[in-house]
C-alpha cells in the first residue's frame, strides 16, 4: 500500500520530543511517530491524549527528512492520521522510518527551502548585473525565498512582474538549466539600495547544478 500527502504535516508535541503510539497487534511491539495530514486531526489527538500546546508544522520534505533523521529507537515507524482505540492504532498508513527516508524523502542539498520565486517580466526574468566598472560583469537571476521579498524588490525597483513559483528541486533544475546560456549566476533575495541592485549571496549556476541542486543517493 502506498500513501501520499501534502505539506504542511503536523506533529504532536510531547516534551522533550513528539508523541508516538505503540502497536502490539502484530506480535513484537512497534513504536511509531504520529504524523497528521491536517491540523484539526492533530488537535483532536492532542485533546484525546490531554497534550497541551500546539501542533508543530513540517512545511517541506526537507523539514520532514531532518526530523526523521533525528528519530531514535525505540521509535522505528511513522503512523499517518491514526485514530487510536484501546487495542488498535487504526492509522491511515504505517511505514518504517528507513522506508520513508529511502523511497519518499530523497536528500535535497538545495541552499534554500522551497518554494522559491523568480520574477517574470516582459523581457524575460528579473536579473541584476555587475556594474560596468567591475572587473567581471555578469548577469544573475534573482531568486526570492518569499513572496514578500520579491514584492519588496519590485516596489523598490519601480518595476512590474509576475511571480513564478518553483516548488521543488526538480522544477528549479529545469528552470535554471534553460537559462544557463544567458545567465551566469543566481542572486538570492536581491534588494535595491540607494538605487543599486545588489545581493549578499550570489551563486554560479554551473556550481549550483553540479554540486547543490542534485539528489543524493
């Protein structure tokens, strides 16, 4: 059986970690981390177990992977949307932590969290360029880590444009590969300061595609 989900996912806080369930119906006890696909499901379980606080949201595959990589024995599995009774977990799906890490959550070495945003304009995409007097002029496409930073850039630059959302590594690789002949780098969250378009972090597209925007095996 397979199972699919959308982000965010939700965990039940249970100091010092997160709530889990133990299932003994298959013989040896199996302890599983509880993951809910909707906040209301998490809130209902917290009420059932008299857990105080608020659900913790996992907003991306990367956050989910980081969490699972920190899971220690005796927790070895994950149960999605359980409806526990005295003698049964009644989960929508149960999977081993190792299975999720291997088959569902490949390592993503992107230097940012998704989604990221580019700005589409009449002439292409919003880019910044090195000043003419700098020794190595280059064009860098702007990628923004939030819609607010992209909108602030457009406002400060006195420009218009439409946001293109890049939702994951594969979409970003396809996008940057298509631009590689015309754009040398990515400017992360560029800004306009005293009329000059600048960014604290610029990364070469060739380096990104060869070292960071790759799936680890």
